[in-house]
C-alpha cells in the first residue's frame, strides 16, 4: 500500500505488538480502521465542497462597464462617439457629478 515490503510490515507489526501488547491489537486495528474510514470520508466531503463552491462562469458574466446608450433612441453608443449616429443627438460623457 505504502510501498512497503512484507519484511517492513512484519517489523512494524512487531513494534506495534511491543508498544501496545498483543491483547490490545484487535482494538487498535478497529480504531485504526474507523479513523481511516473517517479520513476518507473527510477527503470526499472536502472535494464535494470544493466542487460546489465554484460557481458556473456564465452566472458571473456582467455587462461591460462604461456602456452608453442614447437618451433619445436608446441606441448603443461607443465610448468615443460624441453624437448618436441614429438620431444625431449630441451625447456627452455623463460620468460622475455634473458641473
Ligand atoms: Zn439616438
């Protein structure tokens, strides 16, 4: 599982036996198994959360800032136009408080 050979696993098992005692081993294995299960569950929940947090990019689409329209005919105007090409009304840049 972790790239360990059977010899290393045996050594680890012996160390665990010495540390915890043979009679506590089933209990240890049970708690280890349940904690591993919780660990996996946590990873799954984290991934699910991450996926749901990201909103679809289409919802974020907003109209471009600084878009102007003619006051007379509501024609869309380019930012550098001084007159409306449809009705000829002079359009002034109305950004910020007027003088
Ligand atoms: Zn116009």
